[in-house]
C-alpha cells in the first residue's frame, strides 16, 4: 500500500511517486520488504526480520526506526506488532497484519485540517492507537470494582485467579504506556532535527497523553492491591470468628470436662456414688454451668 499527502488529503499512490515525491507513506509486510531489495537500497534502510517484543524508537543515521507492540484488550486476542521507519518526507511501515492500514484509512476518512503534513499524520497515527484506551481502562476499573463488591458481600469464587489475571493485564498496559512515553520523549529530543517547533508541540501533547494513561494504569494497580488486601482482611476476620466460636465452646466445656474427670476417678469412698439424687444434681449443675456461660458470653458480646 502506498499513499501520499496532497492538498490536505491522504490519497492512494504508487511506488514511483513514493520514491520521487515527499509526504509519502508506504505500508508493506515484512516478506514484501525483504523481497524489495532495490527499494530498500534506494532509501538506505535495512532489512531486519526480528521479533518485536516492546515499543521503542531509535535514532539511526538518516532515519528514525521504531517498533510497536500493542497488548491485547480482550483475552481471546493476540498482541499487535509492527515497525516503522521515518525519513525526511517519507514513512515506511512494516506490518504483517492490518493495524497500520486500518489506522491510515481512519485518518484519511476524517476531516483533515489545512496545511496537513507527514509529521501531523504521525501524530494522528500515534494518537489513534490510544483512541479507546481510556474506555478500556474504565472497563478494567469496573471489573475490579465488581470483585471488590463480591468480596465485601463475602462471596467471591475464584478470587485469586481472577485478580491475578487482572493484575497481569494492568501490568502489561502499564509497561506499554511507559514505553510509549519513552517513544514520545525520543521524538521530543529531535536529535535528527526532523521536526519543527509546531510538530514538537504536538509530540509533547502526545507524550502527556501517554503519561496520563500510565498514571491511570498505576491507579488501577494500586486499586487491585487494595482489593486484594481487603480480601485478605475478610479471610482473617472469618478465621477470627471461627477461632472465637471454638474458644467459646472450649471454655464452656472446660468445667464439664472437670466434672466428668472428677467422677471418673472411681475412688472407693465417694459419698456422691451412694446418694439417690447425685446423678440428677450433677446433670443440673452441668446445665447451669452451660447456661451461665452462655449468658456471660452474650453480655460480653463474644458471640
């Protein structure tokens, strides 16, 4: 796919126009890029088929090289990865999927302001990758809030697995935004002097946007940790209630155990053994001990 910016519009183009004119864009797969040796040579760009693990931007002699890896927003999706080369007046994207092409078409369909440039397209492209991220972070926040409500109600099956999955997703996006913030800072540093003051102001806004998203993600990380602490506190409270009940039961039966042990010694001269009403009296004393103990514990609010 070739495109060019002309008359404040993004129009389809050809390879000859891409090479001869400025304000042009090229989108290829890595295999196509590898096969186009003449094109690579004319642009002075390398052929690197490496696995993209993270987002970064590097200054190379005569061009900027960047890689992007976007973590999935849904569990059944996979990460999106592509690379980019930026030369004076030209941009080359290497994408085995449809991410770059789809994003370029979205930008082309929007109303473009006067004096549209390739640098403005780069800003719109990078900002477009973040278009729905705030809504996604709000969705994650709602998921954590639902888990918190279930914990406070005392019923949250599979808490550890669900919370671990959420924390992993939040951590991935936190790393993603911090990497994008580094990319924005590299653009602002402008070591190759590709950009003017107006373009640098745009990239400054982009970096601030990414930093804010990273901040929102950090808040979600802290929120998830707080919910986990609440869950541990609820477990501790339930365990304390169980131990309190066991303590009450044990305390009630201690005097009864003493009585049972006392009359289980079988001494020869125990006057109670020959008394007619000794057994009912002992039973009554035992019941009285239980009742008195329960009343005392109730007044002390032990149960």
